C-alpha cells in the first residue's frame, strides 16, 4: 500500500482500519437487530435505508437514533432513559444472533489486506462497534487472520472521534505518527486521525450519514482499497 505524498513511497509501519463501512458492509445485520428491537418495543421498524444513515458512533448512539427515528436525537429525559436501557439489552440480544449473517466484505479489501500482510505491516481494527461483536464478525467473514489487535468502542474510556483508540493501537503495533495510516469511512475516523496526528485514507462507499467524504479533509479518498496497492 504505497501512498504517494503520505509515506514518501515507503510502506506504513502500521495500518489501522475501521470495520463497519470500511472493510465490511454490516448494515443488513444491524438493521435486522434494530428492527427486531423496535418491534419488541411496539414501535415501527426503521428499515435498512435509515439504519445505514445512523451507523458510525457505536451501538448506544445507533439505538438512541432508532428510538428517536432520526439522526439528531435529543438528550433523553428519565422516562426515555429507561426505554433506552431496555432497548440496548434487546439490541445486544438480537445483534448477537444477526452479527455476520448478512454482512459482506467490500470489493478490494482482501487484496489490500493480503498485500499489507505480505509486506509485514502489522494491522489493527479500530472501531466504535462494541468489542464483543468484532472478533465473531471477523471470524465469520474470514478476516480474523489479518489483525494483531482489536480496539472496540468500549475497549478504552473513549472512542472515535477521540484520538485515544488510535494512539493506543499505534503504540501496541510499534507504529509512528508519520508512518501509520488510519483507513475509515466517516467523520469520526478522519477527526480521530487528525487529532492523533496520523494520516488518514477515507473510502467513498461507507457510512458517513449520506455526506460526501471528500469534504472531511482526509489525506486521500478512494473508491476501493485496491486503489492503494
């Protein structure tokens, strides 16, 4: 993965990847679990199109958006918070069954990961998905052999767009800020990379709330990870 202008024609010393919307299209799994949760609460389903617009900030924000029926949910009152706690428990239950059932690896991902692995570049997953769901999804999609580290949304005190997960992963992989790359699909990924001082590649096909990733200020924007080869 030679990124001209980012690494001066050198391979990165570490590569950090977002998961949902970057390596894997998991929206169908998430939508199934969200809709089953809403059904159990006596609410209408959200549907795949809306869920695609809500993914990216972790399970808790996804469920708050689902309960509100929109992305810009309002802070809850006490009654809403009780419903939220019930909804989270239901969502985790349903998503455990749905995780990986319909998810697919995006085109170009395997080629990119294979090349990085061949070049001896250590890789990590840095996602806002709860950690308990990451390893099973990677195993289901046969991606588990590529990554030396998983950092989930609840692994540390903070999640993206805070830089803590990226700094933690970079340290564990013995990477340096100038030669570590973050690959993601959303504003949270780009903002975290900027705050960590790490170059960032953004993909155009993921979950960025329907907004163009070209406006996020990533160091490079690609339509497929195969373009990085």
